[in-house]
């Protein structure tokens, strides 16, 4: 049996979620998600390209999700995804409660607040559904590929998982949020351009993702240590 065959047959390596870096990566993941959701309330147009404000940061949500899946495994990534899901719902409910609360007589910005952070059920539903489906698929595909490649072909895991996850996320979000609002070729343009843009960002940032993953793996004392033998530095 060749070394490559033995390597691909070996169990994939992951770090313990009780490690020092996992809470930080999780916090960055959730923060990027919430900021992107707020930005997504605005449609923006660059010539023939129509997208939403979430396009600036949302690809980084997937990159951070890739880091979670690659370093900590599917269960840890799923935990982060569910925390982000809960925080997104909490943010939407909070903005809605603030919106319907009586504005002070001296505060003239109620309409401006509603136009940006107003509770839009369709946008909220689209965001949380697209996010949940896309991120779970992204994590699942990455870990399944890692089971076959182990530490080799990281580029394949990152791009393969992104291609599947972003496709599901983009289709679900765009359909729920803007189908009927944007019609015909304009809607198709919105979906395709949005998807290609997100994948392109991941490709462009691949060297950065590689570097971040390498640094975290190297600094995680439990990376590659069997779970029953791993001693977490943080309790």
C-alpha cells in the first residue's frame, strides 16, 4: 500500500472545540453574518450588475465557515451555524421591536430607521433559510471531501464546498427575497451574477484562506489528536 493510499484512508484530522481559537473564529463568523444581513437590505447596481449590499462581506462568512469545517469538523461547524442562525433571528426580532416602539417626539428618523432596519419578513425568511441550507451543505461537503483527501487537496475542499453551498444559498435567498420583485432576465442576472461573484471572491482569497487555516492548525495543540486523548487548554 502506498503512502498516499494510507494517508487518504486515515481518519481526517480536526481540533477540539474547547481549544483557544474556536470561540474567536465562531465570534467572527457570527459577526460577519449579522453585518452582511443588514447590508443585504439594500440592492446595489454597478452598470449591468445587480446585487445586494451583503455581497461585500457575505463571501467572508463562507470562508470563515470553511475554516471552521476544515479545522474543527462538521459538528463544530454545525454548532457555529446554529448559533449564527439564532443570533440572526434575535437581531431581526430586536429590530422589529425597536421599529414598532413609539419614537421620541424629538427624534425625526423613524422612517429612515424603518427603511434600513425595518422588519421585512420576506428578507428575514430568505436570509435565514438561504444561510442555513447553504452553510450546512458547505460544511458537509467540505468534511466529506476531507474524509477522502485528508490533508491533501485543500483547494478542492474549499472550492467544492463553496460551489455547492453558495449555489444553494443564492438560489434560496434570491427566490424567497426578490422573486416577483425582480422579474425575467433581471432576476436571472441577479442570481447568476451574485453566485459567480461570491465564488470569485473565494477564489481570489484562496491564498489568504490557506494561510489562516495553516496558522490555526499549527497553533491548535489538539489538532490531529484523537478526541479521547485531546486535553483542551480552555475549559
